[in-house]
């Protein structure tokens, strides 16, 4: 096992009626900005519940954070915050709204003129941020219990992550009932997103950390068991709760302590979203099976374990079991209605492969747990998608 | 799944050389009290490493916290703290030293005259505590990542727990190399303690929380795999690291979110320790198999899952599988050298059963996830031990 340094101070308030607990956790004397997305929270009742819970607070609103939240939109919120003297941010919605809010929290306290360039591209450390919390309504990104965010910039077709302990939510409210009304597409996206998050942390090489491995596989086993339940009965409370807890635990860094991580699928997928606007989870479902095939030899031991302990295969030859695992993953995605080929989204694989190779060459990327996925590897992977 | 409210703000710094990171996490301007136990840290080099890491700090010391830390000893530390104006507590040693330090931290800020009576017996809320952290050298109690402590009082033969978010360690330093020199008895105690902690949180009734179940069983699977390794090769770093991470995760409340909990084995075991002075883990290993037999019908589903998913049995009848699981647990304890009968410790079962029944009657206890383990049940269980 590798050395590690872990901290996750976010409080999770989970369950039916959790939204009504809001006033226990926000200081009444603070000026609060509620940040949300495209308005789905106005249709599913969450907006009203939050407003009611926060009656008597000095509360402003900022709506319109997009899926794949955009720097340009976030900077409008920063202006509002500075103008109105906002002291506390409450993200209400999905992971995009929360990611946007994390960037807003950091940018609002940042003194340079170009926080996106400085934080995302130059990697300058975030030294301060407004305190933030969230009512998270979409099980997917795990953003509700981690210190990361991914932000896009229209001007440059970029989509890049940042991390800072300063943007851990103080608390996250998860009421699984808020997910009953999710469109199937979003439910499916969230399941795939979670599955891939776990794989990025598990499916590397073995460093003799069996508890982390077992916990990662436990999330995958639970997703596979619970996914058909939420799709056939969207109001199955326990299944919704289980899927949500999987999503949160899939990226709160519990399973990644002391082990190597991959994230090449994400980095390639982000480019597909940046260039073609497809959903984040769709990009992952397209890239991952081909990336795993491409990296099969170096990931064979973990893939074989996955084949045996999640998908129930008895195959004893690791490389054969690895193939079975990769096929089983793609079949699982297809079985819940997720398409896994570029052609399914009317994207030309040669063009995509070429564009992303060029960008990766410029950035001289070396992705994956061993840094072996470079621009040319990404090209091969995307050509096969 | 039940509703839950989870928060665990403790930072964990885990791995080789972690002790040398101490100065990054303690303010140099604070007056620090290092608290330790019977002196084992002076024999294994930890004392020297901590002293060296904290050179230049205003550092006092308080040694002599016992296994099953005693209120009487802790109150001496409280006097020293008040006399010297200590501002930060650093526990260095095992779970007993850390538990004692948590009580000291709370008692030092408590204004009443009898913190033990008020906090442990009357359950008065801890409103403030000195900040604390630890270098934990024994994988067992999980105290390094939770807000609980168990404290004994000689004067009244009592051993009682308390919980308060105010006593979460700010950080916990875990260097698995510090455990290479542990006596086998302590290694074995820690493994059994962890196993029982997990069972207290897992082995109740099913509330449809498959991820929590799977994670609990993952800890048990890992313990069973790694225990023989550390016993046959005490300097196996990875095995020591895996056992330690199991111990920490066994009681940092991850696996208990949204599920019922038992803790009857612990409450009965505490009385055995209070009356007869046997090790905490020994008391658990004695009580648990008999308690599980006694409660088998109500725990059948979870015991059967344990039999199948941890011990590999194919038995399809839950009650039969439950018996197999209970026997397999006791065999596992015996296989690593833990004795599981009162007679092995020269304790008369009739006398113990009688004494503890009397005390439980006085306190009118109703233990276990359904409150069905009362004084008479405890009597039956202990008679069978």
C-alpha cells in the first residue's frame, strides 16, 4: 500500500426530509446565495422546499449553471457575489451546479484577473474560498463529498479539473426522494459516471491493498444490483438511496487511499464533451471499454479480479478473464440503455481521434496510472470507439 | 436504508515516515501535552521520533494511561493541564491512550466537579474540549477516526462509553511500521476487536443497505486474509498496513451509516473487563459466539450472508448457514490464538453471569439492535460462555 493523506470534513445529511434540516447548518446572520442550474429544481419541488426551509434568511439567487458548467457563467455569479457581499454559497441541483459553485467560491476570493487560466491551467493553489454547501439532487459526480470540480470554458473549448481542500462543501444534503423524478437519461448517466469513477481508482495495478479493492468492487456490485431497480421503478426509495450512496462513495476518495489511480478515460472523455457536447457519462461509456482493451495487459490482474468477484466468472487465466470483464462492463452499460460507440452519437471516430491527438500533443499529455497513455495511444483508442 | 447524519473531519496521515510529518499539523505557538501509556513507546522508538519531530515546541508529558484507561488517572492529567495552561493534546500510543486523551480533553474544559458522573452516566452533552490529535500505534479500537471513548473508574468497577464531535482527533498519524514490534497478544486482540466492531454494525437485521453490508464484509474478508500474515511475519509491511486500515475503517462509522447497530457484545464484554480485568478483545471473543447463538433467529439473514460471502459456504437454509457462520467465527479466533471461553481465563461462568445480571437489572438495560438483550438474556449468554 502507498502512503496517503486523507481528509474529508464534509458532513452528509442523508435521507427523507433532509432538506428541512438546512437551517441547523447555515448561520442566520450570513448573506446566502443559492446557486442552481437550468430550473429542474423548480419543477421537482426542491426549489420551494429550500426556499421554505430558509425563510427569514438574507437569500439571493443565481440560476443558469449549465451541465458542464462554464467559466463564463460562473464569473457572472462572482460579480454578483462581490456586488452584494455574499458570505455563503448554497448549491442546489446536480454535480454541475455544485462544481460551478466550487469554482465560484474560489474565484470570488481570488485576486488575479483570470482565475480559470491561473487555477485550471497553471495550477496555482487556491488559498481561500467562500464557504459553501449543497443540496445535491443527482447521484453522479460525487462532488458532494470531495474537493474537486470540473469547469469548461466556451471561448477555448476546454474542460479542466481543479482540486482544493478550501472548496470541500461544509455539508451536503442528500434526499433520495428528490431523484424520483429524474429523466431516465440522467439516472443512467449517473450510474455509468459512478461506475467509471470507481474503475479509475480500482483498475490499475495491484499494490496489495485488498480492503480498498474490495470496497471498490462493493460499489460496482451494488450498482449492478440496484440499477435495474431504479430504472424499472423510479420511486423505489431504497434503490434510489443505494444508488446515491454509491455515487457519493464512488468519489469521496475512500477507495483511492494508498493506491494508484488512472483517470485516462476521464481525460479523453472530457475532450469528447468539449468538442462535441455529448454528456459526460456518454463520453466515458464510449472511451472506457476501448481504453481497457488497449491497456489490458498492464491492468490484467485487476480486470481478472473484477471478472471473478463482480461478474462471477471462474476463468483462471487473467488475460482471458480480463476480456470477459471488459465485455461484461460494456454489456452492463448497454443493458441499462447507455450507448457506447461514437457512431451512436453521430461522431466520426477518425475526426475525433485526430482532433484530440493534436490537442494532447500540444499539451504533451501522459495519462493513466503509469503515464503510458499519450497522444498516439489516445488516437488508437478513439479510432476504435 | 435509514436516514443518517455523518461527519468525520479527522485527517489521517498514513504510511512510512508519517510521524515526521507532525510539525506540519501542530501550531508551534501552542503549549502541547504529549500523553502516553505504560512506556511501550519508549521501547519501540516512537517516543524518540515524536520528541525529535516536535523539537522546538513547548512540550510537556503525561505518561501512565492504563489499558482500559481510568478516570482517576485522567483526572491527574486534567490537573496538570489546568496548572500549566496546556492548549493542545497529542496522544501517542494505542486506543486506550487516545480514549483517555479524549476524556481528558473534555474534562479539562468541563465546569462541573464530576465529569465522569455527568458525561458517562448522566449523558450530559460535551460542549467544549481541548483540541487533540494522535500518533496511534495499535490497530484495534478505531478511536483514531471517531468521536467515542470508553473510560473505566476503579472506585466503582465501571467501564462506560461517551461520544462527542468535540473530541474527534484533528489528525491521526498511522505508521504501520510502529506495529512491527507489537507482542502477538496485542496484535491478536486488535484483530478480534476489529472483527467484533464490524459485526456489531453489520450483524443485525436487513434494512436494504447493500453497500454498507458489502463494505462491512470486505473488512472481515481482509482481516481473515491478512491476520495469518502478520502473525507469521510481524514485519510484513503491507499486511500490517492492511490490518491497521481495517481497524480504522472498522469503527470510523462508514459501515454503520443508515443501518441498525447491535453493541450488546461490547456492553456485556465491558462488564467482564470491569469485574475480572481481562483484555477488552478477550471479553468480546468470549461473549460474541454465545450472543450470536442466543440471537440467531433474529440475525439469521445477516449471519447467512456472512457464511456465504465471507466464509464461502453454499448452505441455502439461512438458519443452518447462521450456525456455520458462528462456528467459523469462533474457529477463526481460535486459529489466531484467541481463547473464547470463560474457563480459559479461570473465570467461573455462573458467578460472572450472576454478577452481571444483577448490575444490568439495577440499570434496567435493554441491549442489542432490538433492545431484546436484557439482564436475564445476558445471564443465559454468560452461563453458556
